C-alpha cells in the first residue's frame, strides 16, 4: 500500500536562515514571534505558527511580507521547515542556546569539541559515548539523548502533519501522542478523529486518501459509523439512531455496502464503542444504537433521577398546605390552585418539574419555595444553564444564582480537559437544587449535575417545555415530563399584571396555534408590514439606527437584539450582521480591526460564542475561571495585533481569544432563535422573511417572542407569521430516556 505523501506546492516568498532569538512563544498553540537572521545577513521579525522553535534553529520559511502599524515590516510565516545545523560552529550555537535541557554553553563546547560534525549522531544513537565528556555521567547522557530524540520526533511530526492539518493541530497531535504520533497516524489516521479535538472524520478521511489507504477498510468504516452518530448529535440533537437508519446513512456517507457497515458496527460493539438498546412498544420493536459516551450519559440520567426521587425524604407529617397558607399571610399573596400544587409538589417529592409560559407565575412559585426552604434551614442552590439566565434568575428571586457550570465548579485536569470538581465523589452541599430555563439542559450537562446532587436532596426543574429544545444533544425536559415518572405541574393562568402585555398574550396565542394580534399601535408588540427580503432588512437596520433611538433614546440600542429564523437570505443573520456592523460600528481611525474567514472583527462589535469551550480562561477583577459557552454575547474591547489576540467582555467577564480560535466567535447584532435560547433582551426585532420550511415552526416563533422583556417588533410578511403558527412540526429527537425512566437504565427497555 502506498504511503508516500506528495508535498504541497510552497506559496509565497521563501527565506532561509537561523533563529537569532525568540521574542514570544505561546506553547499551547505554537504562535511565535522571533528574530530571524536570513542567509543574506538581514535580521527580520518573523511571526506565525512556529511551534518548538528555539534560538539557533535553522529554518526555511514561506510566507509574505506584511506591515504592522506599530512594529513595521514583518514576515508572516505560512509554512516552515526546521533543519539541524551541519557545521561545528552552527552545532555549537544550537546546543549552547539551551534548547536541550542539561546542556549549557560549557557542556556544549566540550561535546562539540569531542565529536565535531558527528555530535548529533552521537547524542541520538550512542548516548553512552557522551560519558567521555567531562561532567557528563550516565544519567545526564541518557537525559540529553532522550530530549534530543523527543525534539527529533517533534520535527518529524511537524514535517509530516503540516501537509494535512497545519501547525496548530500538529501541536495538539504531538502533545497528545508524543513521539509515536507519525507512526500511529500512518497506521490508522481515523484514530485522530476519535482522540484529537478539532480533527473530525472528514479531515482524517482526506488524510487517509492522500496516504492511499483502502476506502473500504474496516478502520475507515468504523470511524464513519461513529462520525454518523456524532454528526446527528451535533446537528439534530439525537442521542442515538435506529439501527437501520444508522446502517443506511453510514453506507451512503462512506459509499460502501451496508454489509460492510454491519460488520464494522459489530466490531465497534466488541470494542465497547457502540451500545444498543431494544425497545418494545405497541408500534413494534426497535433497536437503537448509541456511541458509548452517549449511552452511559443517558443511562446515568435515568438512574440518578430515580435515585434522587427515592432517596429524598418527604417533609414528614407537616401540613404542606399550612406552610402555603402561612406564606400567603406573610407576603399578602394569593396563589392559585396550580401554584399551590407546584409548591406542594416541590415539598413532597425528590424531583419536581414546573413548567409554564410567560406571565403564568413560575417566578412567584420559585420565590415562595425559597422562603419556605429557608425557613426550614434547608440550603438552596439557584442555577441556570447560561450566564444571562442565571443573572435574570438572581434579579427575580433576590438571591444569587449561578450557571450550572459554576455551581459544579468547573476546572481543568492536568491535560487541559475541563472537569467538574463537584461530582459523585464530591457532591454539592445544598439540600435543594432549583434549575431555571431547564429546557436548555442538554444530556451531558444534566448528567454532570445529577451526579453531583447528594442523596436526600431535592431537584426542581423550572422551564417552558414549549420552547425549542437544547442546542446540545438530548431532549431532557420534555423526556422527563413525558415519562410521567415525576411530579409535574404546568401553570396555565396568565395573571392580571401580565394580561396587559401583548408580548405575553401573543406568545400564548402562538402556542395555542392562534395568530398573534398584529394591529395594536400602543402596546409592547408591533408589526411593520414589508414585502421583499431586501426591504425587510433595510427596515430592520433603520429601526436600530434611527427609529427606535429617536423614539426611546440612544441608550435603547444596546438593548436591541435581532432574532432571525435563518442564517441565510437578505434578512438572515449573516447579511444583517454585515449591514448593522457597517452602520452601528463603522470603521474609525481609533478602532483596530482583524479580518478572518469572511468576517471583520472590530473593536466595539457585538459578538457571540457559538460553541461551548471549556478551555477559554476569563477574568473578573481578581477572580479567574474557565469556560465560555454557546450563546454567550459580549463586546470586543481590544484587538492586539502584536500578540494576535482580541479581548471580549461578556458582561463582567473578560476573555482573550487567540486569532487562531476566532472560528468560535461570530458577530451578534443578529442571532438565530436557537442561539437566543436562555436569554432575554429589552427589545426583540424579528424579521418575517424567507427561510427553509423546517425553520418556520410554531415553537421557534414562540421562543423568539418570549425572549423579549419590553418590546417585540415583527418586520415582514404576514403570511410568514401565519405559516409559523400553523406549522406545529417539532423536530424528532431520537433518545431513549423516556423508556429508560421506567426501568432505570439497561439495554432492553
């Protein structure tokens, strides 16, 4: 089998020379600034991804000349080769630079004096000979040789992997796999997709094709099966897939026969990487296939929910409704029957679910429960999936609320992987855990939370089951409700103070399948009819730039959020973000910019984190922490061209992004409904424009409207609103949680 790799054509200008000094080096991503002495005796500043480069290294670099506004002319490196020096003077300089631990200038001089041009061969292949050099014993000789071979492995990895992934991913591969990286990748490139973050099946498959590996090989088919499962989890929220569907889709993806997929699935099951459960219903029997992490995650959720329910001790013979009556007297509040049932359910059960639309009094119930639990000397934790939702819960409840990640004390282990300090070995101290916006809880976060709840504690999930499901995989809130295993109260009465809000009444109308009232002129819900998508986009921009600031003051601009059904089209998020950036935050001499992909990032821009990143560090005054999450919105405070980074303020947290990580950051003047989940904004503007039918749904419309606190403005075509109200289609999510909750886990449900 051929394994020769054709080198890519080097582009740009070529320089050869040696590293005179390293000015800055980021060990995590390889970004480096160095003084580079060319063979033409010119000293230049070279910048780029140049991992593991040290003073004295001889390099060939390809790239282009750029002009930095502050630091002047620089050479931006796009590719590089690292060569070992060959003459004794260069070898001495290399060893004297300190690049090999344990070898300083004096020892380097003695080694080179002894072995001359053979120095590197001796260090790598004959470490015992180094003991001839005064001051070097066996232990130091072995250490020098080991470090030299490690660096040789780095050079080999850089040379090999740069053809496929670039330097940043190469650093990640080498850090994970070490000196065996090249051999392991040649043997099975698909292992990269399983073990290295940022290398999915498609990249590994392209590498395997260049290496000439068999397209029908079992390693490829196994990796393709796992990719099919992970793709559906990421794109559609599935925890598993029906066996026949997985077989068909994997075969189509890989262009192989289904029988080969079946064989691969059997091997994966033997290796413990796939799990199956068999369901028995009146509609028939179905086999669902999971990857093992998803299987264990879902089983853990089911088992721990049942454990929490069983281990919680009811409040004895206490008159629960007496508690409620006392609370009514103390607060001069009259709860309706469903609110009383919700309070009683939370006091009498280990797990209770409270749902309801806007204006139905969920927050009133939470405040009542807080007072009752506090009077019983029970410790209560308030939490929500996102920072904005937690902040809103704090304001509404009058007590501190934390994100679930912060509640679980997320941190890092030694390999820079996120983990929670609060877990089954170090459980939360609180006696009651209340989670708001629980429709946003995906399966992995739910599993982590449940694992940290101590036996005997209560769990109260508060949310709106009619909103869109979580961005991540799973359908936890709806599945828990559908199981009918736990006490559930759905509030439905709209209270008097909320009845005056068209946002509230129209949201409930949409949820019932009725058209919202669009013709009111003096309330908090407005409709501006427009025809073509271009006209819709222009009106949305005019509202942000002129009409709303003129009517309500310039300060309103910071509270406006445009929420769209789709990314595409003239009134989709991508076009609106470009349009609004140009008008709300135009270029200016005092604003630094950075262009990446098809985006321009500018100081002052509103941006959103578009995926969970547990590695990002943040600062809040003296406090530091980690983790920025899907949907977090902030403002670009500073762009630092020298250090190739920009800083974003997410409310009171400040996060610095390396330029190589900006694919996680998008402009957020306009966001999709899915990205707005868990957040509320003073003013929501929603274009009613063209979009794929699968996006024009009732629960998407409902979710968008319920993001608004004080005003909704719909702009566009009435028939789009009618389509959304009529379309009660909800995307199917394959999960086994409902069935599992009847048996607490297992393979046959």
